[in-house]
């Protein structure tokens, strides 16, 4: 059975991941691109949940890249 996290849970997870990657020197350039994407998400998407899901997905890509290297 799928679990749908609420917006507050998503935002808390995003904040934790951003804080973690902002302090990791290996993620510096990726976080720059992430910030650019966040600005795009804000202008292209209207629903706060869609924005949060997009941000979370981008952060998961950063996590994946760091684990691969």
C-alpha cells in the first residue's frame, strides 16, 4: 500500500537534505544547479506539493550522484 506524505513532511525532508548537501563540498556545483532548478519549479509549477515533489526528486539525484562517486 502506497503512503502519501503530507506537504509538511516533504518540506521537512527537503530542508534536511538541503542542509546536508549545502555542507558537503562534493555537492557544491550540484547544489548550484539545484538552486537554479528550484527557481524554475517556482515559476513553472503552481501547486506547492508539485514544487516540493520536484525539489525532492532533484535532491535524490544529487544523493545518487554523491553515492556513485
